[in-house]
């Protein structure tokens, strides 16, 4: 008994000692980093608090503006011993990645300029006005764009393509430009396609670019009946024999295209080292989605008759080096910038650990803005305004995250020598996954983050993104808007929420609007649930499911975007769609890419498979657009039951007893009033006649390719028995769609801000 009492006393002392050592540090704009960090003698910078904090400690930041980048040197050791960064209760704390730009000189009209004689001193190691956006799967669209930004009284200006645009005077969107002479980087190398070649000499012929007799490093392709040289690179060449140059040819014209900055084509006689007749640049003609043949012409030394002609592809000449001083020209309509607040991006991030493996951190209650992270593809380290950097157990909550050059929040991978070297290929990403598996990609080491109740807006590429590092995480209650709006570049990593490898994730109760895409889940979506989200007024899609094998569940969502594209773009298999509202087109197709599938609730890869299409389940949805007709063409069978088809939408071919509602019988609209989003729906009473059941694990079964059950992440069976608001559904006959409809009456629901009351 005495021994037991001694043990109990020792344990109590240990607990009390641990609690005693949990410190609370304070930070204030009136503080000093030489202080002890107490309430009465606070630190001046959050970074000093980060330096002092140990697992279990809390850093409380008080009212004010902090211009710094927080690079936490350590994290917590568990969920109970995390390091917490939070704004003081009821106080407004703003952390900025910008600095104030003072000393503007008037040029003319609305145009002013700011000159920085020593950029290295002002910006340090990261100068966003000399950092161009680039990386795997990024499309520069023929112009140089920087990670920098200029703000007038908190509102961003727009970067111009050239100085002439700025000098024309301010329009509806004020512009800025900087003196950077470089061209956009073609990270996978510059290339051109050539279709045909014509000459201006009398009697000269036109030849197909693909009709060469000899070549080096050149391939051809046939598309839409046209055969052409495809993606000729610098150093390659082609030779044509017996070319009729006619009489007195002095000009050549190529039909070419490129989604890079292009190359210059040397026109030579006889061979690659032959006499140079002329040089013709073939430049950017459009991004991948809008490539069109354009003509490019150049003068030649006079030549006549039948000749052997050689085209040699070479890099464009290097531009002039940049001057040391940095100049920014900007339009300030009807204001003197020296009398206003003008800020410019100066730091890459606001809150980001430079080392991976900084675990169990909470960031709560801040406004974080004005960061300049670069493009965040899945094959590179993904830096955001705030990011977790290949770690575990972060909580990012109750913040406003805005004005990031690319991404607001990143839950991404680590960086290594292979960053941005995938050649934009599926094979390149598979290699990335294999390296990650060897670098600790498991539930024990990575992911399990919570990103909740944040407002995320005005980000260049994505609100939240992550490749591999977001596994087992929760994204809930966030308001995400104005993402990738009116940008002069394009690519494949742009959405309100964009994840690669969302394994056993929960994406719940988010509102996403005015984004280029709403939610985009790309590769290895398995065990994930997308539930109770509101998406509207987005660009190409509300939801894009790309090359996943499932199982994944999409339930009780409102997909209300109306556009020429689609509400749901499905290039996956093994999905279950339950109690959703799809107001627009569902676009489904197979995909030939080989992508991984996993052991249930694990990152362990079991194999690779293409997307056959199908193996999808649609239960109790309200479906508009053209309905489910695309799934009739899939290789794998699909299941549909209990759905209501609106205004001409067609059911699955073998669906039993679908309810089809004419346009005259149904009404629906989504609108805003008093800072709320309202959904107005009217359906005939007969939509309730169908005998529907709750959707369960037993009903959904297993997926064909991955062989996994539709179940909770802990492996227990699930029942989908709540609605969009989280309320329990009527057990006897749950209605179709995400909101509880009764009879034939017209009903209006407040769907955002979200609460359980209708």
C-alpha cells in the first residue's frame, strides 16, 4: 500500500510539474524582443515568440500589424502538447508579407514610379519582383508574371504585360509593371510545331513540314488529317531535298504553333552547317486549350531554283540583363501615392516552417495577407501564404487568409532535387509518389491536419491545396472565394480546394464561390467524404474528380453553378453520389492514365490502373443538366436509384422507377440577401412517392478496382442519415436532394452562413 501511494504521489507531481512548465508568451507592437515575453514585458515579434516556445506553450499576439515571416523552429510533440499561436481574444492582429513603399515620383497622368537602388538590401533573399511564376503544369500564356503585387490602401493592382499598357493611363483596373527583361520560363523546355512552309518567289512551291528527308531529334504527329512536326526542340533539325524555291525568293512563311515562348528557326542551304539564308522566330500561339496555327514570316537572302533546304531549331536570343536597380511603374488614378498607403510584396510566406516535420502547431485568429509564394504543383515543395510543409497535426482555424500570389493554405510535400522535373507527365508524378513513400508518407508521420472556419479569398491559384501531405485531414467550415479570377496565366493547380492523394479526408460544410473550379480532387481519392458543401458561381466545375479509383462519398452538397462547362466533371470510378443537388451538366468519361490505388485507410499502394469509367453510384439526388446519360457508355456498370431528374435531365438507362419532373413543375434559384445565401426550391408532391431508403455501407458495397468498402475511416459501417444542415432525416422515406422538402410547397432555405436551422 505504501509503495502504491508513493507511485501515485510521484505521478501527481510529474503531472503538476509538466503543467507548470507550459509557458504563455505575449507579443505586442509595443514590445521588445529583449523582453521576457510576459504580459507586462512582451516580445516585439512573433518570430521571437516562436524561438522561445516549447511543446505545450502558447504564444498570444496582441492588436497591431506585424510585418514578418514566421518560420517556426519547432512544433509540439502530440495533440495535447502542441505549440499554439493565437490572436488575443477580441483583438485584431494582422500579419503581412508586404512592406510600405514610400517615395513615389510622378511620371505623367496617373502614372508614378518607385525606384529601389539596392533591391538586395530591401528584399533580402527573396525578391518577388524578380521571381516569376513557373513550375510543372503551369502555363505562362506567353507573358512574364511575377509573384509580386502592389496594393493601394489594401486593394491590389494588376500586373501589366508591358510598360506601354501602364503608360496609356488608368482604366477600370489600375496596372503596375516592373523592369524585368526576362522571358517567361519554359521549365520543360521551349518547342515549336510546324505544319507547312511557303516561299514568296515566283513559281515557288509550298511544302509540308513533315515531308523532310533527314532529321535529328524531330518527330511528327497526325491530327485532324494534318501531319506536322511536333515539339521540335533546340538543337534539332530537318532537311528537305529538291525544294522548288521559284525565282527570287526573299521571304519564308511558316504555319506554326507553340504553348511555349518558342524557338528561332534558321533557314540554311544543304545542311545544318550550310549557308544561312535567314532566321524566323516562331513564338507563343496559345495555351494547351486553345492552340491554333498561326503564320510567322522572315526575310531571306535572295535564292532561286531547286535547292536542298535545312531548318535548324535554336533557342531565342537571350534578353538584355536586368539593371541592378528595381523600378515599379504604377497607375494611381486621381491620388498621390505618397499620401496613401502603398504596399508591395516583400516576403514569400507569412507562416511557414522551412524545415519539414514541424508537427502539432495551432494557428488561430489572425488576418494573414500579402505573401508571394510560387506555383504549387504536386511534384514540388508546395509553399503557401501559410503551410504545413510535410508535417503532422496542424490546426489552422478562425483566420482570414488573403492576397496570396498563388496559394493561401498548403498541406503539401517536401522539396528535393526532383522538384518541377516531371515533364508534366503522369509517370513523373508516380515517381514523386514512390519517393514520398520512401520518405515517411504514412498516417503515423504525415497529415491529420484540421483547416476549419477560415475565410480564404483573393489568391492567385488556389485557396487550399496539397499533394500527399493532406492525408487523413479535415477541411471544414471555410468560406473560400475570389480564387484564380482574371489571371493572365493558366495551368492545372487552380481551384478553391485542390488536393492530390486525399486519402480518408473529410471536406465538410465549406462555401466556395467565384473560383475557377470549386473542389478538384486529383489522383488517389480513397476513403474521402465530401459532404454538406455549398458551391456556386464558379468557373469550369463545382466538382472535378480526376483519375481516382475510390471509394469516395459525395453527399448532401449543393452544386449550383450554371455555366457552359459542367457541375461535375467525372474522370474517375468508384464514387458514391448521395442526396446532392446537381443543377448543371454531369460530364463523365474514362481516362487512360495509370494511377495508384491503396490498401483501405492506408497510403500503401496495391497497384496501378487506368480509369475504365463507371462503378459509380447515384442515390437520392436532384439532378439537372443532361442527367446521367454519360454513364450509359461506361465500361463498368453503374447504379442509380431514388433520384429526381429536373427539366429534361435523363436517368441512367437501367434505373428503376426514376422520377422525372418537367420544367413547368419545378422551380429553383440561388440568391443572396442580407449577407446570406438562400436556396429557393419548389417540387411537385409526387417526388415523395418513390420509396427511398437510407444509403449504407451494405448498399454501396465495394469498389471494382481498389476492392474497398464505402465506410468510415475507422473501418466501421456508415449510414447517410443526415441532411445538408446536419439534421437527422425522416427514417421511413428520406427525400431526394440535400435539403428536407415536404409536400408540393415552395420552400426557401438559408444555406450560408450555415446552421442547423432552416
